[in-house]
């Protein structure tokens, strides 16, 4: 894994990662997006744009400027509909005529329990949802998207968001926000689902990969080790929650304050949503139970 301080790309510059693959970093750095959103261009003549990014005119100009003589953008592929990944797709499609491919709109792929929680009024926190996003072509798990000289395999990887997909390109994989090298993924109910997230981690771990190209940050050059770390990290967080609840019932807010003791104050709201995701996952596994109606603020107790 590359150290975060080693990744300082110039926004708007098309950087060649390997033959047939370039990356343009959007000018939207933040604690949640790191240096900015990674937009990828695949191909030599017929180009696929993966994650056009946020609706920033400068980033649209950078993408269009990267299209050389004899090249066209033939495909626009969105890995998931967060505001830092999908909004620019519509304007890029209008400018190029390329259709937009994705798993579905903002609610596609949402698990049953998260749909039920949404119906009761639970709302997300953290990253913004692009509720206006509509793909032209809906893709399914296992589907192949092909262009001139390239093929991408769709891997449905819900967890960070229900409509999240990864894209296999030979032994490389575009993992978007599911696996990144600089941070673990935010899982914020009801849009995020930790049960699904862990299933997706194990699914990716079952395959051999050379490199992961994430939605933010540098390439992950040891994919298996990174997935092992993510799985172990979530397992240890689960254990910490259970140990705290063994002492007394607590809310997600209280648990975040006790467990994320070294986390900057600005990131504690996201940490709280991650804790809530763990609590809902543990509730589904009959290890904890809410004391009252299941909401973001309810206290949970550990079951014997």
C-alpha cells in the first residue's frame, strides 16, 4: 500500500498508469475524497470513461481534452451514484453522445433490511447521494462491457452503496470506493450495508488480482493484503463494539466516542455511521438488539 503522502497528483492532468489506461484526478479534495475523485480512461481509440466525477466544468474540460486525434468516448461507466462520482456523467454524455452504463439508480441494489429502514425514516449521513442519476444502460453482475480493444467485467459489490460495482480489466480491478489504499470505505446506512460490504470483500478476495485502481488515491499494488486488512479491521471493530455493549447499552454516537479515540473530530460523524452499520449487521446476526424502534439514535444492548 502506498503511503498517503506519496500520492500528490496534479488535478486535471491525464496520467498514464499503463498502456491503455489513464487517470485524471478531479479538483474536489476533501477528508472524504482524499486528493479528489479518480476518473479513468481505458482504450486507445474507443474510450471508456469510468466515473466522470463531480459536476465541475474544469473536470469536464480535462476529460474532453484527454481525447486525442482519432479517439472517441464510446462508453461512460459509473461505479456508483455518490455526488463525487456520477453527476458529470449526464453532461459528458450530452457532449459526446456516449451512453451511461451503471447498475441502476441510487436505490438499486439496496438490501431488504435497508429498504425497510428507509421506509421507517432512517436517512443517510456522510457522502451525498446523486438522487437524479439515471443510467442509459443498466448492467448486471457478470456482464461484459466491451469496446475496441478492451473488455470490462461487471462485479456487483454492494456495501458502500447498493448500486456499487467493481470492474475487472484482466487481472486489474477498478474497485471505486469499495477498496482504497488510503482509508477504509464509509458504510453509512441505509445507503450502505455492512453485511453486503463484507460479502463483497470476500468475493473479491476469492480471485487473484495484480492491482486495484480505486476511486480515490493511488493504485493498490497488493490487493490480497489490502482485502485481508479490511476484513480484519472490520472484524476487530465488531469485537470492540461487542465488548463495549457487554459493559452497558449504548448508542452509535456513544460507541463512536469511546472507540474512535484517535479520530479527528471532523471525521467522527462518519465514524458514527460506520458504527451504526456494524450495529445493524450485528442485529441481523442476533448478537445485539435495539432498545426500542431501530433508528440512528437508539441504544443497543448485547444479547446473551
